[in-house]
C-alpha cells in the first residue's frame, strides 16, 4: 500500500505491459512469466484485465509541422480576415472545425461532446487532420507552406 499527500492509502497502479502477440496468436514467453509473477500478488481480489491495441501517437515531425507551420499560418490568415486570435485560440478553433468529436463524462456523470485532442491522434489521424486544414486553407487562397524533406 502507498499513501497520498493526505495520508490516504491506495494501491500503486500497475504500469501498462506492451508486447506483440505471436503470429499464432500466443503471448510471448516473457509476458507469460511476468503475468505469472504478478497475478499471485492479487490473490483474493476482484480484478479487471483490459487489453487494447497499441497505436502509435502522432509523430514528432507531424507535431512540429503543425505548431511551427500550420497554426501560425492559420493565425495570419485569420488576422488578414479581421479575426485576431492567439496561437492557442487558433489551435482550439482548428480542433473544433476539423477534428472528430468524442463523448466524455463529467465527474457527476453528465455526458458532453468535445473535439478529439491532437495529442491523442495516431499518425494516420493526425495526417488526415493536417490534410483537412491545409486543403481548407488552399480553398481560402492561403496555401500552407509545404514541409520540405531533408
């Protein structure tokens, strides 16, 4: 057991285990052994085991291109059209316009909808998001500068 800053006891959550399932649908030997070592420590407790497919987050290149080229470019476009926004406001506005929405719950259980955050996008979804923004800018007569490969 661990204690938080107020002295309340809690169990340290287990870190995620990342592994690749074999071509035959089997767990790798190392994961089998790790689980065999962990499970006895939960004897007598009700447990929940959740498996999800690991997806690669957006790339650092995508992220830097978005923040260094796209967001400032859209900010200038909006300024030229008479709408002065901060970089953060432009980012939030782009999310509202071009990002799919997800359902969330408040602490009281109330459901609300918000745009998917760019930090939560995987590489293909971030590419779609960037493409939608750049295509829109081009239709407005403000093509985004193309990222040059080294």
